[in-house]
C-alpha cells in the first residue's frame, strides 16, 4: 500500500572525505619525557651531591668564622713581618760583631807580639832567678799600699809556675819608731810572665819606705826569687 519506510545509511564513497582522530607526535612525547627525566636527574644530583643549603644562623656563623680566620691570618702575617725585621737586624748586628771580633783578634795578636818584644827587652832579675822579678813599683795612699809587680820566667820555659808572693814592708810607725810588717800573701800563676797588681792595707799611721818582695813555690816556704824596691813618694 504505502511505500516501505527504509532508513538510508550513509556509506562513504571512495571519493568522499572523513574526519580522522588526531594523535600526539611520537617525537614530542620523547622530547617531553627527556625534559622530565633531565629535570628529575638534576634535582636528584643537587640533592645528593650538590652543596648543602645553609640556614641563616649557619651562614652568619660561617661569616663570623671567616672573619676570625682573616684576622688571625693578618695577625700571623704581622708577626711574621716583625720577626723577619728582627732577624734582619740580628743578622746585621751579628755581622758587625763578627767584624769587630775579627778586628779585636787582630789587635790582640799585634799586642801579643808587642808584649813579647817588651818582655824580651826587659832587664833580667839582678839575682838571675827564674821566675824573676823584672820590675815593680809601690806607692802609699791613705793607709794603703798599691803595688804592681812584673814576674817572668826565662824564655823557653814551658812549665807553669804557681806560687805565692809575700811583701815585707819596712817603714816608720805613727810613734816614729821604725819597723817591718808582713802584708797578707797572694797567689800567682804564670808561664812566660804575669803582672800582679793590687792594693793591701797598712797599719794606721804607718809610713812605708821600701818593700821586699819574696816569691815561694806552692807547698814550700823556700824563697825562689826576691827583690827590694823603694816606695815612691
């Protein structure tokens, strides 16, 4: 009766166009994945091996420690510079002292040669003894007898002589009576020569006129050299 009600179904033809679903390109996916992995790796490395982030207190303490180290370094550098200057001054003084010592040695050698010449020129002891009393001088001052005695052994003698010297003083006492007094003995020691110099007390009011010098060897009272000298003045 009536025509059949048929549904028309759309069927695309070979020459028609269709809308296809779009997909994310594979290269973009790989690039995004690489970026994510790289950022994650960087964060991991910074967290595990990177420098530790300091707190405010730690940063302040670090600055304080750094300033203290700088101050210590400056102080040590100042001490080092000062010690360097002191060392330079010490070396300069040492060089001056060394030069002075060498000059003094030269002078001593010259004086020793001069003394040897004078010793050789000194007149012998009148008694011809060795050791002998080559020269002597005495003077009195304020109840004190000052003496200077040159005692020598003959040239060529190498044995050291040790002994003592006794001074017998002849003079006048305060009561105008004459007499002799023995002064305290003193020790001597010499190889070629020795110069005995000193002062000994005299009795109050005693006026010396002459002194007899007596030399004895250690351990013996035997006089090995003697000489009488007038007191000056």
